[in-house]
């Protein structure tokens, strides 16, 4: 139904979308998640051509909508768009807001538009507000009206851009309930959301966006229970990460420890855990691993803090011949590291120029 090929969107100072390539089939319900600034809203705005792509192609039902010859207004009639800020006409009543587009764009009679509008208001639970004005409604009610207005155009696709982000927490549930009902009706939905539980419950496919594109794509179970890629794992598990690359045996050890302390304070990590992580790095990284490395080497050190589990993990990756730290003859350093850790695991690895991987769970 929708095919996106090498989509790029660049602004003067930032390029949120660098190379997006996805296909979306009819009836798909897609949650789009990821950190701020990764192009989630830009993507759906490009699909509706509210943003003009810098490069690439977007196809909807076999028609290239990025082609200048395309009648984009005709294509937009297949798409409903729901914004964060409702975008209702404040000088019109609720029913007038819903009737306007079907009359102007679809040529429906006033009676037809009214009857359909009332049917949709009943669907979203607001038939009794038909003659009210938007300013007389709560945020949650306004967003339900915005959804009804989008449905009035009888779209095949609905794009929702953070539909609950502007709402008071007490109103979020009522809007999510309406969207869940839409998902059961066979419409194609693309929903940008920061509500992870909602993203998981409603979708049959999830896009995690990062690095200028769809960084990882899978079912809700794959993305939320078993993400495969590093940044997805960090995001889903609410990981805060300190990382650095060491390429000299004369690196600034004092500066490294100071940076670890600052990371711990910033993320409210227990001081004893930071001290143990410093001890682990000194014993494993400095005393055991560095002496085994060639003159030219690369040692990656990452400290991951899970806010959900209040757990601290150190990951050491290094190049060179396979070397299991547990076979080191530096028994004292290994013992000191074990005393500061819950577990120490070694594995050989490939990729990013590293051949060895040590994962340490800090006490």
C-alpha cells in the first residue's frame, strides 16, 4: 500500500531522515518509536507530503506521490492526519468541524455530512457535544473530535502524530481507547508515540527510528522483548550509557575515572556501584587486558545503567587474538574484579573491529 524508497529529508542544520526504505501493507498498524529528533514525525509528514522530501520516492497504491505530476490533494483524500495540537476550527461547532471537509472535498450534501458526522461522534463517544465549540471541550475530547474529523473523509490510511502527547495524563486513556477501536477495523494506521505500553498493545509492527532511518523493524514481541540492535536495546531498556575508546596504553586514567563519576552523578547511580565499576575497569581493563594488547590496539569501554532495573553493566571489547581474561595468570586482579561483580562473562565476537567481548554485571 505504501512503499518508501531512499527517502531523505534535510533541513539547513539537521537531516532527520537520511535513507528510509520500508513497505507498509494494507491493514498494518505501525507504532513508530525512538528518541526525540530521529525523524518520527518528519516521516509521517512526508508520507502526507506536508513536508517535501529532499530525495527519494514515496508510493501510495502504486502512485508516486513525490512526482511533481501527482495530484497530491487527491491522494490526501485517502489519508487522515491527526496532530498533537488538534487543529480544530475554534469558530465552528464540533459537528461543523467534522462536516466541513466531506462537503468541500468529497462533494457530500449537508445532510449526508451531518448524518455521517453524528455517526462518527457516537463512535468516539461525543454525540452530546455536537453543538459545542472546541474551547468548551477537554483536551482528550478535542483529540477524539480530531480523530472523528479524520475518519469523516473515509480514509484508507490514518497518520497520528503523538496523539496523546499534549494531553493531561488523566485524558490519555480515552484517546487510546478510540485508536484501539480503529485498529480493529482494518484501517492502515501509523502512530508516532512515546507511550511504550500503548505502542506495544496496539501495533502489529513497530519501527524503531534512529541514525536517520528505520533502525530496527519487527513485531511488538521482537522489538520490546528481544531487540537485536544496540540502540534499540538501550532505548527499550531505558539504558543510560557512558562509552569511550582507548587506543593508547598511556591513556588518561584519572580523567577516565572522573568521567565515570560524572556519569554516575548525572544518572543518580549509587556511589558504591560507581566505585566498583572503577575497580573492575582497573583490574580487568588496565591490569589484565591492556598488557595483552599489541602496540596498536582498540579497547572499547561502555558502562550501561538500566533505570528500570537499577543495574550497572560494564562491556569491554578489544581487538587482537582471542584472549579469555579468566585464563590470565594475574590471579589477584581477577579475584578483585570478581569481588566487585555479580558475574563476568567472556565471548569471542565479530564486527566493529573487535574480536573479544567481556560483560561484567557490577554489584
